[in-house]
């Protein structure tokens, strides 16, 4: 097995796989209230195709971590079976899921039994009215129930992903942290990125990592934890620990130099960066009978073209045509 290395010497061991572009929320920083035109069903990779591509990546390319994303991956009917089949791969990758938490309480026990190792749940507010304003859906109770069920199922760690937006939920940083500490959840704040379908992102409205740390430091002593490696989150020990909080400064302190991620969209396109403007098609060769060596080579070629960084601060930066829901987290 040869490592999956780009032109800058970065070794890629983390594969993010979008299982669907569909979502049951309409978060303001992701999509318009009417939703989007979903991918035609016949363009979405089948369960067998998803498992095959991941198997090639694990066996031939050194992928060790696989994260299943969306859209909302819980909307994928074959999700539990996909997890079970991935857990049976040799070598076995670590399996994680990123979800909005709606419906999680009903299925997380089955996912844990199938082999899911870790889970991230998006939660931007503790208040029903704000949740409705942000997501355009009244589903907060279901998200909180999903978090409780994930802990009860023994999936660990259970992480919470939070995006703070100026003037909307930026006053909740401490409240969210208190909730996560009380429920033994690991909180991660994420700077809002230019990945909305409306292309309405405004850097001036983004709550920065520096601001987030200042908010938390008003009540807690935060001590940086070193040795983050390729982890996008800068971790801080809270009041001498053991609990930690993470801050992902994708915009103001990009971690591109240590990036180890590859992305596969639901319709079978390899993306070598979240902000890539080009993709490599796997679906066509998969359905034309290409062998594993060809698929592995195409993934290597895609990673070989990876840029040094996402270039958000470059005057020539172009936001990806695909929104986050169609790329995968």
C-alpha cells in the first residue's frame, strides 16, 4: 500500500463521504428556504458503489478514517448496512458520522451495533425560537434527544459542532459550552465558511475564532492543548480539565498545510479540497466496469492536483459552485 500524497508532501488518511445532498433542515447559512434541486436519484452512488470506493481507498490508498456526511446522512435508507459493511473491511477504518441529529435517537443504537465509532451533531442554539429562525424547522427537541441517545448507545466521543453567527446566536457561546460540559459532550466551534448556496457569505458578519476564545475566557480559564497534528480544531483545556473545547478557525487561521482530507460527493466525484473548483469523476468509470487499480489511480491523480491552500484570502478566490450540502462536511 502506497500512501496517498499530494505535491506538497501531505499524506491523506481521512476520507469524507457524502451519502446524500438532501437535508430535512433549511439552515440559513447553507441553503435558501425553498431548498435546492436535489441530485437525480440515478446519479447518486449505490450502496455497493459507496462501499467499493471506500474499500479501495482503505486497502490501496492508506485511508484510516472514514466520515459519513450529507446533506443529512440519516436520510440514506441503507446507512446502517453501509456502516456494517465498512466495519468489516480489512484493515478496518475508524468510522464517524456527521449529522443534524434529527432521527438520531431512533437509529443510533443500530449504528453503534453496526460499528460506528464516533459521531458529530450540529447544534447552533439552545433556544427553540432561535433554532426555528436558523433552521426554518421546529426540531430542537429531536436534536437534543439524539444527543442523549448517542451517549446512551456508547458512541464516544459525541461531539457538538456549532457555528456562531453575529447578531443571531453569538450570545450563546457560554450557554452552549455549559450544556456540553453538563452532558459530557465535546464542543467544537466552527467559523462560518463561504459555502452557502446563496453565495451570501460576508466575512464581516463571521464570528472569528479569536472572538470565540474571548467569549469563553470571560468565565473559564482556557489552556491550549498542543500536538493537534492534522486535527482542524485547536483544543483548549477548560479550567485545568479534563474537559476540552475546540475552535476551528478555517478562515482566519487555516490549517491547509496539515490537511489530510479527501472528499467523495454523493454523485461520485472526488474533491481534493472543500473549496475545490474542479472534481474527478469516479461514477462513470465505476459503472463502465473499471477495475480497482483504475479507481485508485484516479483518486491519486486528484490528490496530486491539490493546491497549497483554499485561498479564501486571495482576491481571486472563487466560492465553489456546489454548496456545502452537495459537497459533504
